[in-house]
C-alpha cells in the first residue's frame, strides 16, 4: 500500500497504530519537535500561509498535494517506499542473503551512527537558513525556502522513526539529542562542520542547495542500497523530496547569472565596480562562491582512505551510488582505486585498496554530477555572448579532510606556496568585501510577481501556477 494515513496524529504509511508503544513514544517526541520548530525554524513565519506540497502517497505519480498551510501545521510524518518482496542484499560479504527487516546486533552501533549523522544534517540546515526569509528576493523564492525547510523537518522525522523503532532506549536518546544540538552552537554543535557554517545570504543559500543538498542526495543514494531494508525504503522516499531542493539551487544560481549577464550586455561592461554599482553580482564573485561551497561540501564525504567506509560497505550497511547498475563483483576485495596525495610538493595519484577508498568513490561520483549544473550555468553565459566560463575547482583545492587536508592547491590544481596562497586567496575564495557586498543586496521583496534587482524571475511558477501567484499569504 502506498497510501498515507492522515487520520492519525502522525501521518504514516507504516501502520503506526499497530505498535502502541512506538506510537506513544513518537507522539511524545512530536511536541518537542514543534518546540524546536518554533525556536529554531524560519524566523517570523508563524502566521503565514504557505503554498506547500505535502506528501500524500509514496507513488511517484502524484505523490504530492499542494495547498496553503501554516508551516507549524504541516503534516510531518513517516513515509517509506513500498518494500520489495524477497529483497536480497546485493553487495558486500552478505551478498545474496535476505535483506534485514531488523538490525543485526553486530551492526547496531554502526547503523545507529550512520542514521544519527544523516538525521543531524536535516534540522541543521533549517537552523542555518532560519533568517533568510527576512531577506527573500521574491514571494516565489520565499515559498521555495519554506518548502525546503519543512521537508528537511520531515527528513528528520524519517530518521527519528528508525531510531525509535529499531534502537530502543539508545535510539530515543539519540532522537532527543537531534533537537538539542544546534548549528553553530559552541557548546553543542551539529556533527558535521559544513552544517555549522552560516548561510548568511541568498547566494549562499542557492549554492548550499545546489552543492550541499546534492551531497545529501549521494549519501541517501548510498543508504538506499542498504541491507537494512527500512533504511533503504526511507531514504528512497527522501530522495523524491530532495530533487526539488537541488532544483531550487540550480535554478537560483542560474537566475542570478541571467540577471548579471543581462546587466553586462545592457551596460556593455565586465567591470566589477560598474556592475556592483548597478546592483548585480559579478561573475568572479559567483565563481568564488562556487569554489567555497564546492570545496566545503566535498569534505563531507570524509577521508579518502577510511577503514570505516570499508566496514560499512562489506557489512552491507551502505552501498555505492547506483550499486545495482555496476558490473563488478560488488565485493571489491582485490580491487584498487586511485586517490590523490601530495609528495615532494606535487599532486600524485596513488593506487589503494578500493574498499578503503569508498568515500573517494562516492566523492568522485558526486563531482561528476555537480559539474553538470555548472555546464548549464555556462550555457546561460554563452547564450548572452559573454566570454566567461565558470568551473568547479580542482578536487584538492581548499580541503580540510583526508590526505589533502591543509595542502595549498590553486583552483586549477597547482600546489602553491604559502605566500602565493596568501596573495591569491582573495581571488579564489569569497572575501569579506564580497560577502559584505552580497549582503548589502539582500532586502525583502515579497509583492507577488516582483523580484529583487540582482536576480531574474523564474521561467515558470510552482505546480503550474503563474510566477506572480500569491505563494505566501502574510495575513
Ligand atoms: Fe534532507
Ligand atoms: Fe535537502
């Protein structure tokens, strides 16, 4: 059954009412979640009615319904993709065995850690984005921000359900802790560093949803292969929601670029000072934002050599991206993989056992995928006849984890001296002035159909509504 039961306090398609203890535990967690939303969710949004999609089914055809709702009344719930009959584990040492419907004792600690780490990122991004509504460039964008925020809230529910149902007392404690850590909090920060960074402006937000939500996609894809079937089914449904987040990022950056190249053509200039005077974001600044968000995000995949990654794979907890489509033996014992290291001031490829390099494998798949959007951004620039090309920086640029941590490498992949780094870093990463300039553009534009000067309108509205539709009612 793909239908979702909305008559219960917690909407679900997992027959929650048949497990009274679990239902009661989740119903006790629910008000804490709402308190967290009130304290840490989108600032000043309580009275607004927002045109949101809500999941009504897990059927890919017609899974969502649209309507104006108050966000704190959003029907957050537990939705799993339908189970596959007789699903088998398709990689690692347990290949060919039946997928697990429960957590095997020996994998309990690792699975819990994987689920907690994923779960922690979901509310973290809501916290990072909580002030952005105050400076939305349009009502359309404000609605998209809120849509992402409520869905990240639902992703938290997805992980909390697993913790409560399969991990007993430890799981319930972890679920509580997910509401206690806060992004950027000195005493009790979020687990991963990228989720403690600020998202101070809308260019950062679009970059975050393009690059960092895409990290989410790749992590979820790897977990969707898991031998632990409830985790696989949950993450598959999360991926359905995730696609829109990356769309917001890709189209958002695309619209910023569109507005900039339009201004460049109107003013017949590529002079940064003149473009800034005209109130648009110059392409070199956009490039520096790409460099920052790309490098911070690829760190999220972890160290390039990791015995944990090998264990997670061999024991069937976490597969590779599109594991099922690969043609190797899915055990990988004798296989090798090339990773980068620095020797005598040069970047060198070095062959290591693939099992230990699975973080790197996932990172490389991510890099291939994220380049696609940058190519599409370049087409906007090309179409406008502007001679400028955006690129993703070299994998070794500005890294803070693994064998490349702290090595000074230029965006085009040259190992550079400390002094060259110091002179050039202002061309490579956003400077305080860049951030102050972008920040100075942020102001609230929320009349239907109006857009801030630094961003072009979208080509289409949401759910076939017109662009000037009243996506948010302020009441
Ligand atoms: Fe998410
Ligand atoms: Fe997301």
